[in-house]
C-alpha cells in the first residue's frame, strides 16, 4: 500500500503553520457531518487536530467518500492549514484546522468497545482488556513519553558520572530480600527452581567485589506481594551501587539524579529536608511523610502523666513504649458526630482502640473524655498542640509508640484529605531524606524484633557493639528518599565484612544451613577482598507517577496488572498445555 508520508504530527500544528500544505497520518477520533460541511478530528500520539471538508464542485466526491469515515479508521490526510473560525481553547491545536484536499483510508476499524477520549468514562477493567486502545489516548501516551524522558535523563546523568549500566540475570537463585519470590521451575534440573529477582541486590554487590566500582541499571524487579494502588508485582527500579563510598556520597549522587530528572522535565525540586526515622515518626506519624502540609503531631504523654485516672490513657502511661499523641484539625470544631465517628473508624483500621476528641469552642472545651480530664489538663493539651478556638484535637494513645504514631499519621493524612489541603498541588514537591533507620522493628503479632531491611544492610557499628543491650536501639546505615508521601526508594551502606555478615544473619535467626544454602556464594565472595560499598534503588514507576501527577501506578505502565495481579488483555496468568507441565516435572494438585 502506498500512501502519503506525514509531514507533521497532528498535535503539533499551531497558528505559525497557517498556509502550509501538510500531511497527517493517524486515526479518526470523531467525525460529524453537519450536512454540507464535514468535520473530523485526526488523532495521533501527539494530540488531536480538526480537519474539515467543505463541499464545492471539486470536493463533492471527497465529501461523499468522507461520509464513510468512522472513529478509529486509520487515515492519511492532506490539506492546507487555516485559521479556525471559532478557536477551541481546550485543544492545543485549537486555533487551526486543515482544509482537506485528499485522504486515504489505510485501514478500517470495528466500533471500539469504548470511546477513546481524554475524559474516561469506561471502567478501568474494560480499558485494561483493550489496553492498546486505551493507550491511544494522548494523555496516557504522554505519560509514557514522560517516563521515557525520565529514563533517558537517568541514563545520561549516571553515564556522565562514570557509572556503567550493567544487566543482571532475571533467572536467579532464590535469595529472599523480605518479600515472596516468583519461582520459575527448571526443565533440565528436575525439582529445582529459579527465582525472579526481588531486586538485583546481591548481583550489584558482587559487581563491587569484581571491582566494577560504579554500577547502575534500570532494572525490572518482581515481588509476589498483595498489591496496593502504588504497587505492581513487577516494577522498575533505578538500581545503583558504588564502591569506596559512604552515606554522604551516595546521597549526593541520588539526590542529584532526581534533581536532574525533575529539571529535564521542566520542574524544580526544592532542597531535600532531612529527618531521622524517629523524628519523622514523632512529628508526622510515618516514615514516609508528606511534607506539603503541616498538621504536625504533638506528643502529650508527659503532659498528662499523673494528672488523670483516665483508663484509656493509663495503659500507654504504664508501658515503657507507650505514647499519647495529638493532632489538630484547624477550623474543624463544628464537625458533626458522624464525621467524628468516621475518623474513629479510620483510626481503628490502623490499630487504634478508639479516639479521644476535643473541640475548642468560644464557650470552652467540649470533649469525648470531658468527665475524665480536668480543665487544667484539657487546657494544657490545647496549649501544647497550639490549637485555637474553632479547632478540633484528636488524641490517640497506644502501648507501642510506633503504633501510636502510625495511627496519628493516618489521621494526619485523612485530615489533610478532608480539609482539602492537597487540592491542585500534585506538581508541588516536598522531598526529604529519612535517615537513622532502626535495624529491627517490632513484629506486634509475635512480639519479636524482625529486620527492617534486607539482610545485607550494615548496622551502625557503635550500636552493633552494644547489641547485647537490646535490638531496638540499633540503627542501620540505611536511608530513604520520600517525596509527597511516597517512599521513592531506599538504600544503605552494605556489610562487606564476612564476619559481620554472618553475625547479622545469626542475629536475624537465619540458621547456619540456610546461610550456606542461600547466601553461601556471597559469603564466599566476601573472602576475596570485598571493598566497602553502598547504594540505593529508586522506584521509576513512582517517580513517573509524581511527574505525571497521577496516583494510579497503572497510568504510567504500558501494560500493567490489576490489583488481583492479572493482565486482563492477554489473560495472564493462564493455564498451560499438559506437555509443558510434564516437561517441567509439575503436577497440578
Ligand atoms: N535492593 C534494595 C531494594 O530493592 C535497594 C538497595 O538497598 O539498594 O529495596
């Protein structure tokens, strides 16, 4: 088939093109015959453009033929760009239109299962089933273009700084990093399995042992975890590792990379704040706080100690790890009983037994715990939190400080939502480093301390020397980047000393056999001159979400999975042929 090759992209035409003869290749977005004049919009990756056929003696045939144009027909159209009679300010090309002198239909289309337009009305499952059609929407295509820019910017940045982009295997040994592995059965080695990498962690460390010095990779990672709005079973990381380094150097490189990416996209990233894990928890109730708004938490444990018999507070006051904290909702004193009940329910999802509220009104303090708290106590709480007349104070108490702050943090973000504090602020960015992470965290279900990071993270060596005093106070040499409430990535200085690695495995209660079976090759590598090293990984999908202003991770992935981990388009996962199972020595029970 021969047809006229495009001279321009549909979405690129502007007033400056008026008078030019152009050729556009693309899809018919919509066509309307106004009985005499026929309009159709052409669409391609770049946007939409109005085309018009005005019947005259020369175009009579063209007009008749154009009547068969339907949505999603593939067309090559030519004509002269002219000023539109009525400018459409909603279209980037809204000042102009093309007066068509010829067109070729290159392919026809069935009526698509949903109308392909910017404002989606079709439900997401249907759009995922026909993902290739959904991707025709210029806004989704634009997200992929932004993502492309992000990865190009990253590649340039790391190349310029002497990093080598090195690919690591997708089929690897199961070496858990904290999540569940996806396994791949081996045909040649009956009963044995590969795992898909949760991240290239061990490989990149081995590359440092090899002397490769500075590594990066835009790596696919796989974790068989329950999904959330910002998670997919396979996701992409910017993975980085460096030798002879320390926290400051790694952090400077990673921060610089994000700054570069933001600037390549036309945004500026403000200076990074720094918070220790403990401060982040105490002030914002989260190790990934959104700092675009305040609503800081006030700890009132000591303020109420000895001043009340209130049963709800007693438990927290008696326990060493107990905390009572408060968060203020400005100008929310008039919120209804129902709204307060909803907030209580919200707090319960995060583990609260209940919620104490105080309303500061002109005529004094109203409170759900009025009977149990003296005027002196309520006014000192109001003063400590900085609450003013018209404000609402929410108080949480819990025997475990991390839980208490987590509940308060959840309330903080819920309040921000209800108060509309983030409306229209998607492209405002508040980056921060969270440092001094604890090495272990309390598993509330078992009461045991479990590792907070992958087991290759170096402990703070001074803390480690005092490990016998308790695990709670051991800090890891780990750090996170957080932007707008998303953990964009985490990293650490690694263990490079075999003896220390074994000590940490021991402390994590990984048996000697397991150490040997799963990590023997790493321990062996550490016998041959492993340099000090450290690194970090950043989630590309999350970076793309921020840069595209979306909270839905599927908006920035070409072919995403649903939250139940299915690909509705190709129907994966699916059954396979019996011979395939036989080859793999697998029987389905
Ligand atoms: N491998 C780690 C992760 O995927 C990141 C790192 O420590 O570099 O979370």
